[in-house]
C-alpha cells in the first residue's frame, strides 16, 4: 500500500495533478490583468499612489508568481504626486502583447487614460502617452482586431465623472495611442448590474467579449458580454458569483489560455485589511460562454488541479517589494556599496505619517507573518525614525534620540486621513546604541505586536498590540520612515542591515 501511495503521489506530480489552494497570492494586488507570451504569464495590478507603480509579476504555471519589476518608476504629473495622494494615481490597468511589444493601459481617474509600452517586460518602458484626457475615465482595455482596427473599452468612476455603471467602446488609432472617435455605450448596468466596471476586451470564435464585474467590490459577480460587433449589441450572462463559498465579490480580473489549450480566470477578492487578494478559477467554454469556477455551479473553487506542472523558482528580488507614498527625492534613500539601504532623516513638517511622503512601505504578505529588521542607528538629536503599520488607522514605534539616550515612542492615529496630528506615548528609553533589532508579528485577523532587541536574541515587547486596518482602496502596509523637523546640512540616518520575513 505504501508503495502504491508513493507511486500515485509521483504520478500526480509528473502529470500535473497536484492541487493549488485559493488565494494564489495572499497580498494586495488589486484589479489584476494577465497575458501570456509563449510559456510565460505576466500580471499587472493597480498601485494607486505607491511609487514605483504598476507592479509586474511573472509565472510559468499561473499559481506561483514572482514580482519582477514595476513599469512606472514615477507617477505623472510629477509635482502633483510629490506628496501622498491616497486613493489616486494608478487604477485598474490592462496588459497585452501585440506584434512583439508589451502594452500597459492604465487610468488615472483625475487625468485620463494612458499607455506605456516596451519590447522587454523588464523595460525600459516608454513615457506615458495620454490616450484620452478626462476625469473619471477608468479601467481601460484595448483590442486589436483581425482587420487591423483597434478599440478601447472603459468604464467611469462616478466620484470624478458624475456618471457610472456604463461601459463604452471607442476606436483608437492604429498605434493604439489616441482615441479617434466618441465611442458607443455598449452596456448599461443600472437596472440589473449596478456599478458595472473593470471591463476586459477579447475576441474568440467570431465573438467580441467583454468580461466585467458588477454589483460592487465586496458583493458583486462576474459578467460575460458578447456580440458579433465590437460596438454591440451585447448579450449578457453571469459566469461567476460567490454562491455558497466564502469568496466574496468575486471581482475584476482577466482571462488567459495556456499552451495546452486550457482556460483560466484570475480575479481578486476584497479581504479588508489584507487588501484585494488574488484567486485563480478554471474556465470552461460552453456554447461560446466562458463559465468560470466550480463546474456547473458558477462559483469560485477553493482547491483545484494545477493548470500546468508546478513551476517554482527561488531568490525573488525582495527589494522590489518596497514602495514610497509619493514620488521620491534622490536624497530620501541610497544603497551603500555593501548593498545596505540607508534612509536619511530629512525634513517632514508633520508627525502624521499618512501625509509624510518619505515613508517606505510594503504589502502584508500573508494572513499571519513575522518580519524582523536589523537597523543601524545614526540619528541625531531632533531626528526620529522607526517602524509603522500603515492604514486609515496606523501605529508607529518611534526611535527618538535625546541627550540622555534614545526614547521609544508609541504613536497612533485613528482616521489618519482627517489630517490631525497624533499623540505620542513614551514607552521607555534605551542607552545609546549603534544597532537595534525590531520584530513585527502579525496574527491572523491583523492584530500586530512589536518587540525589540539590542543583541538580536532576547526581544522585549514594545507597547500594546495594534489592530491593523486597511488604507484607501488598499490593504494595510508596514515599513520604515526617518524624518526631522528642520533642515540641516548633514542629516542622520537609519540603515537597514538585514530584513527577514516569513509566514
């Protein structure tokens, strides 16, 4: 019997029958879209005000993904994004590969729809070109037709445009860089599909398809619209909904095929403080409709056989996970010749870290995890630095040098977006030291606890536990900051000597 079980196990591995469990990425990659080039899959996602923007992930099996870069090194207009603009910036993008080039279309809800392109997924990417200017134009996706014509579908953000719950298709020029006509309303969701948005455009077997979520981020469903013309009229079918599963939404995503003819749909689920995490659903084409998820039930699968033989690889570039709250200045941080990241304590006029540009953050990476920072301290009196768990409510654990030693302050702020200044609680003091270890533990449900050590072995609890909370359209994040009140010609710094994170 034991030999039989071993044989079955290795047979499953060899023939791709091992199973995956949703979510495939328990991190905040909102509004994912995906394309395939040969045997490689590439995903992009919203990044809002985080810099660099437009994350690019790579996979060979649709289950294991690595962050490999960002397509937008700085947000435009640069001056506008020189300060944190929470909830603004890069909303839901789309990615396509056409005639040897990658194209990413993304909306900025306050400025319009933009496109960038590159022959190499790692860049360099072209400067953003405005495809159509305007407020509230969101969720664009192109389609290159067989006859050479190019189309764009997009939705509207009611908060900017004053209209919503409709999808439009517009003609583009041959280069895909400019809208050349007024377009047509191809779907109005007001009656049965309120807040229809996030459209993705495809063509298959002579049909034009628009896949779009409706009903809202937390409670909605997936639609498939199809027509024999890009401008409609379109038929409608619900192809995925929550059903009896705990996967609420399920929201916006993209369809992709595999080299062996399989079909899959990547989408997100809103999980509150963890953000919008990523799921993978099988797709079965039935009478030219893409029916998603559990066969016959149109609801998400919790487990399923791998799309392709499992393909993992090691040594992801951890440095890519860090993002600023605004376009960075060259003096905010630098790497030393030993590869250590140094953050300088430059002027910041506010103690409210929600409004401080030079805050360096990364996503929560799992339901529960532990992260440890080893920091070299070279701060001067009048400067401060530390760890922050950022969201609409946030907490920070602040190192502040004084004449007597280094104070540990606990700084919390509820409803941080209201712009109020937080109050400090003195946790204690430590002797002057050149190095400190800081450990962040996140439990399931987002309860966080911080501790510190001077030797990296014995850790002491630092303040009370803090309940993490989501940000504006994003999940909670954590990271580092350094600041001082006034300008000086020789700021101090903290230096990240080592960083580890594990579930």
